[in-house]
C-alpha cells in the first residue's frame, strides 16, 4: 500500500509543510531527528504519516522533548514497517509507564490471562504483530493546545474513518489545510 508522509513545522507565519520520505527512518529517534531538522528554533513540528485506507499517525516533536505519538489504528499500523516503529514505541511505553500499578495488578492480570487464552483465537485478528490492539493508540491530547481536542482526534480515528480525509481535517483545524493539500 502507498504511504504519504509530511512534516509540518510551526513558524512565526504559520505552518511550513513539506512532503518527506521515510526510507531512512528505522527508529522513533530517526523520525524525531527528521522532524527537528525542519524546526524553526524549538517550535513544534508535526509529522503526518498515512498508509492509504489503513491508518494514520501524528507525531509531535517539541524541541528536545520526547516525541508524542498518536496512531489511528494500532493493529493496522503494527503490520506495516513505518507504523511498527511507532506502535512498538507506544506499547513499550505503556508497558512501563506505571510500574506500581503494574505490580498491583499482577494477580488480576494472571486471572485475565487465563480467560484471554480461551478467547485468543477469536481476538487474533484484532491485534497486530506486536500486541497492538485495533483502534486508536497513543496520546490523543497531543494537538489540544492547537485547538484539536482529544475527543475530536479520536472521532477522526473512529471506525469507518478515511485516513487521508482525517489528516486533511486535522490540518484544517491547525490552519495548515491549504499548505498540506499543496504537497499531496
């Protein structure tokens, strides 16, 4: 399937948008470096990634901070080379985010694991190769300070959503719709 990737760099005059290639991106650090190269000072940079008819992702890089990631469908993205870079990072972060809660829930998890083993065959299609579940994954608040709420972003990632249309709506909400359309 075809990919589309664009870097949107926040500038004093709005958004500077350019289509980009992801051929040299093997890790999230590579993607963050690609975004930082487009940054003006330490302003925000967004990377939009879309795999036609399957999923989209928004990666936000602010200066030297860790990238923030939102993926519209974790399972679909985990099955693609560029998407797995994002989902692997998100799954790893979720696994170790709250170690105290993890320890406290061990007994519950063991019980759930036994029940889940019984249902594994039914759910096999709902999860990606790295354990990513179908549906949105990541930080749905990453664009809230630009005026796009978590609820709105999750709505764009809902069932039946078209990834290209979703990215266009996100760009419109950010005031970058016309410049994104120019590079598509």
